[in-house]
């Protein structure tokens, strides 16, 4: 297929994905436009293999968000944003993939952009699965840094259920990666581990450096700023003011990408 035609079809598919996600309330209007750009680049420049990873993440994470939205409704005050992803969340999860597919166009014979992309997608899928399923744990989470018991939805809090969900989300991306990157067993091992590592870094940053705010009126910590769900102003409690959840997700995806390339290089030259 000519590259121009593939590119046009890719953007049409990206627009369709954004529109469907907006209709089912998985994305906001800005998120739908961002998904059109990210999806268009990945579909149009990467082809089937790249598209399959993006669709696996998008479909599985959206399905989980929709399925358990009611059970997580009482935790909305903890999170920076609601269940509808906006443009910043879309770029945080898929922006690195869009950059890597452009690198792939200029270096089509190189394997590392694809491996980095798989590691990044495994990370964001693992983190999404951990967030969506971890809050359903009957046991309260513990802070990843100290083991202290914290409220559900607290940044950096982990549970056994959430950790298993993390590994399952990463393994799903790894399995799809293996369909295009033999040997399958090595792809499954490398990409699963990369996704797990990236998601654990996400939790570590959430517990230490991510900006966490406090609503004095509700006496609760939250990612929301400048206003809490109650409408009152939130003040920085700890962390770096500029490091929000979107940036934490993006940096974690970079780490997952690096781990994937590094682990693969231990077995095969890249």
C-alpha cells in the first residue's frame, strides 16, 4: 500500500477511534482530538503491528474504566480527573508511541523503536489495569515506599490485586507483541517485565515526587488542583508542583520503553 494512502487511512481510523471513544464517554472532546492525532500517526505510519498494540490498550483500558466506573465513583475526589480522558492524558499514554513511530519511519530496519513502543504501551496498560482493578481490593493499599496503610486511591498505594492486575495488563500487551516479534516466549518475558517495571516506577513517583494537594475543608489529600470536588481551593501538601499525574505516566512510559530495549539487548544485539 502506498505510504500516502496508508497515512490517510490511518488518520481516518484514528478519527473513528476518537469519535467512538467520545460517544461512549471514554474521552472528552479534547481527548478525542488528541486520540485522532496519536492514533492517526500510529495507524498511518506503523501499520498493523503498531495499530494492534494501541487498540489492545485502548479497548481493554476503556472496557475496564466503563465496567467498574460506578464502584470507583466515591474515589473521584482522590484523582486529578474523571473517567473521561482529556488531551493531556491521551498524550501522556500515547505520545511516546507517536514519537517512536516517527523514528520507525526513518529507521525501518531498526528493532529498538518497536521494542520501546511495546514497553511503553505495556507500562501504560499495566498502570491503567492497576488503577481500575486495584481500587476494588478488599484490603486497603499500602504505600509502596513505607508499607503504611493508606486510603484507596492514594497515589503510590499498592495492593496484591493491583499488582496482579499490573502484571496481567503488561502481559496482554506482551502477548500481542509476541505475535509480531519472535521468539514469543522472549517477547512475553521482556515486555511483561518492562511494563511491570514502568508501572512500579509510576507508583514510586506517585508516592514521592508527584504533586499531592490537600483540601483543608474536607481534610483529605487529592491530586485535584486548583479546586477540590467540593469547590474549595487545594494547597500543595508534598511533591513537586509541576509533576502532575500526566507527567508521571509519561515518564513511566519512557522507563518501560528503556527497560524493554535494555532487556532485549541482553539476549540479542539491536
